[in-house]
């Protein structure tokens, strides 16, 4: 049973860079695609981007200019960086695993709330 | 890429069946058999309930079923139970210019 755990600062100042890490346990990061999804308080889900263990990435066009997703195979984890944040980036950030052979997310982390405020 | 359209709320009594719709376009819902449904209880992460339009992951009750017609996908919950009260989100894969995923606006299911 794979387990995903997000970690990172819960408070980020406007214009700075949000950085989060997703640690994967119970499975290898080499076996699937992995994504970040966020959810502003009281609102819906938004896909941020995905990464494969090879380093291949795809990003949501609406965030592409500010997003970088990277993978560290030695630590079995992947990371998110979102630059030039504003209050609109305040959200619960989830990491998720793509199901093998399907365009869907079958395992999710518990999520971490990031507040953008000075 | 705009969010998929879902009704804001749907309600039903225990034992009844309800259906949640998810309307997109020919570029997402209508163009791919990659529609998923997620259940989300307050303060919890989403849980996959249906993938590839009609498939249930192992462990998900067969009271949950999915379908699609044209640009609209649907989730039906039969034999509604109190534990089904939650938010439900649809999602579709799309690949207009780059692979990406789009979610629905979300539906609050209330068990009366």
C-alpha cells in the first residue's frame, strides 16, 4: 500500500516561492507518473502538473510559467516549486499517484495547507 | 481549460438513487474515456470512486456506477447511505496542446 506525505512551510510571503516535497513510501517512485493538485479553501480541485521518474514533466498551462516539479529518485520523493506566489495561491496542496495504465489518481497524500500572507 | 460543470448540490433520502452530471466538451469528457469520479469528505483527501468512465477500483462499493453520453458523464449512487454524504468531483484527461487534467466544479451530496 503506497503512502504519500507532503511536507513544507505552511506560510509563505507574497512574491516568494512555495516549496513542497512529497515523500513516497510503500512503493517505488520509478513505477508511475506523479502529480500535484491543489484546493483553495472551500473551492474545487486544480491540477498543477505531473512528473515521471525520468524527469519528464507536464504542467497546467495556467501555472506553467511559475511551476517547477522535480524528482529525487534516491530519496523516493518529488517536489513542487511555485514562484511569485499571491494570496490566490493559498490552498491545500496534495500530491497524488497516477494509476498504472489509466489517466487517474489512485492514491493521495493527506494534503498540506499553504497560506500566502505577509 | 475551463472546469467541468457539475450541479452545486444533489440530495436524496436513504435508500434512494441519485445521479450527478459532469458536462465538458469534445476536447475533454467527450473526447476521451478517461473520466474519473472522486469522493471527498471534509478535511480529507479525495478518494477515487470511478475511473475510465465506468470502472470501480478495488474496495469501492458497487452502489457507485459511472456512465457517459457525448460530452456529459454521470455518477450514480444507488441505495444512498449516510456515509455517502460528501463532495464529489469529476475529472477528465485532455490533450489539446499538452496533456493535462481538468476537474469538475464539485457537487455536495446531502443525505436527507
